[in-house]
């Protein structure tokens, strides 16, 4: 055994008892001394017991320890020692605990609300005595706050909280409670609990299966050995039930023969996350997911703008595309955007084959072309969109070329050529485009600034604006054979006049006694300079504008809007059915498209020939009459009057052609004429031709039946008083209404 640090002579008494004498020198002074026992075999020491030495007559309070070492407010602490009966107060970390009682060997006190962790001190009113044993730890329920709820949806939200302190007691659980009523608590009716991992610090948890458009109360909670704490309620309202997303369809761009680009912009998700978005397209309006002939291109999820590519399209075909977005409420669509794919290239060189630079003609899809110092390139270093392109090399006498040996009808508006530098060749190479509308006799250069080529095949567009049949010639501008270029995919649009064909009301105009006045409408496009005048020109009667007549003008620089010009076709303009109108501008000098053909009528006439009188019998054809009209009438009607110059005219049924053969059933005088109707100028009546119709002369011959005497009517006699037999006479002749005529004398004729 040891007393303090001094080993004592120890006597073994039993398995549970040892004795030792403490020398007087060790207890000569007051104090507390640890006493321990030690196993000399194993070297294991026991716990220390406190031995208090008190000088004879010493009454000073001597605390030796306290128990328990920790606890919440309300915990009773027992302080042990000697001479403690005079203790009147206890403090913990400087704050008064609730004093209980004091005896010589023990003092009790209760942890008060203001106590915090710290040393325990007792006092007799005069002197403070710190109790050995370190600090007393004051414990409490956790400190918890509820922070704002986030990610609020129609049926879900994210709750947020923070355990700011465990208050000296291990956290065993934390989470959230929520309800449609205030002050949700664990285990309360109508309250849902969601736990979260961890102990102290910020934490979150998802709240699911909420009612839409409803107000909720949520509180964070935490549990430790002391109890359960709650943060204040956070109040939030779920969103209304989701609806389909709101979005628009982007305009279609990069339109080619088989591809295009579109997309959409989702401006509102409808109250729920957009899980998939994209475009649908087809050849009928309102394409929808799963629809017949509808193609779907997915382009991610969420809101905002997105793009998507359309591929595998058919050239020169109209398509309809719509953006879509899907959430839990369904799929919403943007309005359709329609577009028409471009026509396939005029020439793509895929059908040709030529493996050398010698001059020669080859047949391509568009027709026969001449290749001079040019070939069909198929190599990996040829720049091409498909498997082939034209390759042209420079020459010392001028660049090689490819040229059409045929005319493309309908003119050329824009010419687009895809071109690039053949791999590894001179990067300064370029080309020029020339066009001919006289069968290749002469060419006009439409290139303008020479294109700058790269090793990437690039489209270059040139303005031609040539009418009629046209053909192209494309040449390299380099004089070095090492400077080679590739040409591919040539597009030629038909020529479209910058001034539309004039439109107007009417197709025929009368100028017999006055000018014909009407309005012409047209639309110009392009740039027209100050001082420009639009002029309406009238062609000749066959449609030729070799010597046009200006019939209306308008000073204007307007472009893109419909304009109106009053026109006046001069009185006396020659008759014709092939006249046309067109509009030209003076600055810039442009010629518009021709109008449809119009008819101009000037002093129309009609005459009938032959004019000689005719004499015919009833129901007999006379000599054919022919009407001559200038110009041709739109309709006519043959008529007659029974008096010369009569105004009461009777139409002759079915007689509406240029020719009429007189034939009347009744004898009399007929004055025949024709009334011709001319476009815009009304009707004109011809001269009259007199037709005299006479009744026919009747002749008769007779035969009897039976053929017995008498055989003639003159021999038909009988004796008075003597009945005759029945006799039939058959009369034949000319000009009879019915032939033959049968007369029967009945029996008994007298």
C-alpha cells in the first residue's frame, strides 16, 4: 500500500483486507492524501481512496468531490467532504445553483436554469471552496432552427433545418415534422415525420405526396439524451396542379434539300419539371408524338431554348415542325413552323465519270458538260458532299473549266456553287462563274469579287437574273497546274422578276371613241434610287415589246409593298387579242414580268355576204351566208325581221356560228342579219340580206285499188239510185305535205 507517494509496510489480513501503519510524519499536516494498493506480482494498482488528515480542532470545510458529473437543469448534485455543515451556497460556473442541504459530510444542490458547464464551488458565506473533480457538464435538449422551405412544387418540397448545438448530449435522431395545421409534433395526429441523417449542422429532407395548392407547416426537430427540441414552423404553400409546359417553336433555318434546323424555347414548365423535350415533324400539319409519319428528335430536358436538327428529308417537299415538352401533366406543343426543302442540286456530279484532264464531254444528271483540264474527282482529298465532285486545274493559257452544253429553261435568278481547294494545293486559287443566254455564243461574268477558297467545301451564291434558256461556265482563275479546285452541288433558281406582273380588273378593253382607263397593281422588290419612275408599258397586238407604249407612270422608290398605277390605253389603238402589260423601273433599270394577254377592241364591225337577195321555196335551203367580224366577236346571233330595216328582230334558233344557211317553213319576205357581241364594246348589227320564200306548186297523179276500171278520178261515175262499190285512189305528186295521199270512196257512194 502507498500513502500519497510513500510506500507503507503492509500486512495481509485476508483476500479482502490489508493493514498498514501510517507514520506520524505523514499526517503531521492537514490535507487529502490518495491511498492505493498494488499487486507486487502483476504491478497492477488499485483505484485511489482519499484519506483526509485533519489537525485536531480543525473545522475548515473540505469538499472532496461531487456526483453526478453532468446533467440538465433540475439535476441534483451531491458534494462530499468534511466539515461541510457550514456550507450555505453552491455555484456552477459562477452561477448559483439551487441550494438544498448541508451536513458535515455532504451538501446537495440542484442545477438551476442559469447554470452552464464549469467548476462547482461551495461557500460558507465567507470563503469559497472549489470542489475537486473538474467541471460539471450542464446538458440540455438540442438547439434547433427551421429554415426556409425550398424546391416547392405541386406535390413536393424540400425542408431545411439546422441543429446548432447538441447541448452536451449525443443526438440520437433528427428530421422534420409537417402538417396542414400549425405546430406539428412527433406522434401528433395528422403529422408526418421525415428523418434525416447526421447529428449537428444544417440538414435537409424531401417532403413528398403533398396536396397541391395547400398550405403546410413544417418544423425541424432533434432528439438527444435530454429530450426533443423543435424549430419554429416554416409555412409554405404548394403550387397548383401542374399544367403542360408553355413553349414556342423556333423558325426553321439552314434549310437544304434533305435537312434543316429548328428547335424551341420553353418559357414555363407548367409547375413541374420538363423531363423530355424536342421536336416532331412530318408532311402534314400538327405533327404529334406517335403520329403516323411523324419523326421525333429528342433534345434534352428542362426549360429554356434548344435546337434540333431535321434529317432524312425529301427534296422540294413542305414539312411541318413543332417543338414539344413533357412533364407530369402531359405534353405541350409549340405552334407549327412550316417550311419547304430546297430542290435537289441542279448538278451534283454523282452520275459522271472522267479520270483525266484532257478535254472531253461527259453526261451528267443535268445534261452533257464539257470538261477542259477538268475531271471527276473521287479521291479522299477531293472536296465533295457526296462521293464525287468536279476537279479543275489551272493552265498557263488560262484556267481549266467546266461548261454546260445545253440550256436550262426558265432563266437563272441565283446561282450557288460549292467550291474548295483540292487538298494541299495553292491556297490562292479561286474561280469565276459566267452565264450565257445565247446558246453559249457569248458569256457574261457574274462572279463579282473572286471567292476566297479554303480546304472546306463552301457555298458561294451569285446573282444572274437572266431570262430564257441559260447555261453556265465555271473556270479556275489560276494559271498554275498545281492550283486545283473542286466544284460540287450547283443550284440554279429560276429567274424571278424584281417587279411582279401587273394585275388588273378585266381582260378586254374598248377604245372605239375614248381611252380605256383602269388601275394596274404590282409589287417591286430591290433598291430603287431617288428619281426612279415606274412605267407601265403596253406591247404590240402580238405581245412584243419591241416598241412599247407607256400607258401609265408612278414616281416612287418603294420596295416590298404593292403599288397602284392608273393607266390609259389610247383611243384608236389597233384591234388585237395578244396585247400584254409590264412594269419597268428607270433607276435601277429593271424589267418586270409580262401580264396575261388582253384584248383591245377598236370600232368593231360585222358584215354578211353574199349580199344579193335570195328566192327560195319553203323548207328549202338557200345560199349560205357568212359573217365577217373585225375583230373576232365573243358571241353572235343570226336574226330576221319581216320588214326591211325593222327593229323587231327574231332570233333564229341554233344560228350562232359565223355561217348560216337560210331555210324557212313559211312563205314570205325575211330580212336576215347577224348581231355580233364584241368584248368591252358591246354588240354590232350587220347589213341585212333579203330572203323571199314562196309556197311550192302541187302536181298529182292517181292510181286505183283494186286496179279495175275506172282507174282515174274522172271516170268515177255511177247511175243514180244504184249504189257503187268501195273504191280507193292513191294520189302521188310534188309539194304535198304527205305522200302518198289516199282517198277512199265508201261503198254505197252514189
